[in-house]
C-alpha cells in the first residue's frame, strides 16, 4: 500500500486548513507541521504532499519572516545531501495575486528545487488559467509546479481546484 505523507508550513493556519482538507479527501494520515517533522519522518512515505504559503515578496515562512516558530526556512537546509530517489513529491502553495502579483506563490519554487536536488520525482504541475498575477518563480514551462491557491482573492475556487488537483495526483501515482 502506498504511504502518503502531508507536510506543511504555516503561521496563520491557512496552509494547515488546506492540508487537513487533503488528508480528509485522501483518507490518509494526519498532516504534520514541518516544524515538528524530521527528514526521517518524510522518508517514511512513498508520496509527499507539501504545502507552503508565500510571505511578503516571495519568501518561505520562517523566523526571518516574523513567524512565531520555525518553518520551511529552517527545515529545507536539513535536506542537503538527503536521498529522496523513488519518492514522488507534489507541492501546493498559497499566495496573494493582488498584493504580491510579482511573487505569486514563489515559495513553492524553493521546495521544488530542494526536493528535485534530493532526487525526488516532482508531480502535480498545474495550469495558470484563471489566475491574475504578473510573475512567479513557481511557473516553469508555462505551468505552476504545483497547485496555486489564493485564499484572499479566490477562496471560492479552492475546493474545486483542490479536488481536481488531487484527482490528477491519484492518477499520477497509480
């Protein structure tokens, strides 16, 4: 049986709520805040679904962005030299298209790059149609590298987007 792990970074709770929706939809284990995780925790899964908000002008959440606790900023360096070959990784990110149109969901890119360097297979690219932003590091070859969500300006679209993305992921790993 394929083991699916859901990990997220958050300070306000929006990314955690999406993680909870994912675990409910997939009927999988409880989502884990990355501040409470280890590399060994992640390596225990075949498939990882990782969530991150983008802070300010394209930053990962962490102590330097004013988070009350550690998050992805502090966790990603612990992945250096780790081997995630044979693991599939899907990423979702939260951002704000209106307030930060030039950095929309940029933080997804940093997760993507780190897990790619560790040998993971990245899945879950998502189209850019229906979004209104200027630039994003998370767009490669005309598609987001994962699911982009805007809980400030397009919250009503989140359930539909999340459902479609999860159905696509299930096809990718089966």
